[in-house]
C-alpha cells in the first residue's frame, strides 16, 4: 500500500459514519441504553448533554458510537475502524430486538402505572458477551462504588483509547486475551479480590468458546448452564451478563444484596428473600427483567434502615 493509500485509510477511519434509526415504538434512550453505564466515570460509557457515548470493540476494530434521540428518531454517529459494525448494532442497543409480546403489566397496579408512565423503556442489547461477563465478575460481592472504581482503573489502564471527539477520554474494555495477562499486583491495586481476579482470568482463558456457546444457547436456562460451568460464576453473574449482552427479558439476578428486598417492598410493601422474589415475579415469567426495570423506573424504594455497609458474601459465586 502506498503512503497516499495509507493516509486515505487513516482519514477514512477518523471520519464519522452516521445512520438514522427510526424505532417502531416509543423509545426512552437514556433509560434504555443509559443503564449500561457503570458509575459516573465509566470509561466505556459516557452520558453528556443527553447524548450517550459508548466505546466498544468489534470484529473490524475499535469504535466509538454516539446516540442522540430527537423527534422520534435516533441519530447514531460512529468513528474508528469498527464504525460500520457499531452502527449495525445501534438498533439493538436501542431495544429493537426487545419483544414485549405476552407481557401484561396490569397484574399489579405499580407495574401498570410504571409501564404507562415509561412506554419508551426498552431492553438494550450490546452483543458484547465477554465484556459483560468481565464487568459482572468484578461486581461480585462488593459495593457498586468499589466495583465501578475497579472497572474504571482496569479498563483505562488496559483498554484501547476510543476514537472520535468524545466528551472526555474513553476506552473500550480490553479483549479476553489481555484480561488473562493482568498481573496479580494490578488486580490488588484495582481493589479486586483474588477470588474474583482468578475467576476472570480463568474465564478469559476460554473467552472465545464462552462467547460462541453463550450466543448459541437458545434459552435463559441454556445460557446459565454455559456460564455457570465456569468456576467462580453463579446465577447472579450469569444473569447480569445475560441482561447487558443479550437483552434477556427474563433474567433475574438471584443472590443480589438488595434486589429481593426492593421487589418485595415494591409489590407487597414488605421485604422478602430470593425465593419470595421469584414467587412474586412468577406471573410475569418470560418478562421478569422487564418487571424489575419497571420497578426501578417507578422510583419506589424501601426506606433505608441504617448506614450502608459493604456486603460480605451475598452476590454468589
């Protein structure tokens, strides 16, 4: 390739690519895609002035995508060698694959009211299986603040700088080939405990096969079977991965420190445990994650009973 051709290729990678996505349903972009942000300083996802920026890896290379909603449409702009792939994913990020067929919000007045007030809440799908798994492993057994700090530190240090005019420096999460090479002292500096770092390194050693098998699985049970076959990964981690990467409308993060209490309070006025939560959600089988998202959107929260403490061992495995 000549120097002129090299320069042209480099310029093409820097130039923005754009599409306009017109959803066939109401869309609340911030509630749909914004849930992917892991803390205010997430290096992979930034929300700035109503625009959602995401840094990601694609088969064609790294990319940055910016999503702007206006007048019933979403303008998606992407930069980098993976820009075309990123734009192909834009409709799924905006919930195009989310099928609410058979969902009946009228089974409970709170869910009915939340569904009425938030008709644009959709379930996003990133298609980034290993990134979602890595993030969920880091979030095991710790507070959100601890997990978000560790994610920011590791992705900024080992991820790839995102292209384009991002509102602040952004990075795509590293591939599994990089996760498995991170030394123990870096995990310690990031605040990730040995059980979680060892789990993530072992998972990274099988990264390609994990992604293929998870995508090939047709049901939530099958996906759980694939993911929980890995040492250190249980149903909570599997559900969190399914929610972000695959837009799984039925995934429930059993073993979460707060979730069962929140669901019990929202639906009955009293807290419950995991078994009680699953019983309460049973009428919405197939759409339990949708119900959980609507409970969150409703703003109903159990009153705090005291100062927040770091959980010891509730987010399983």
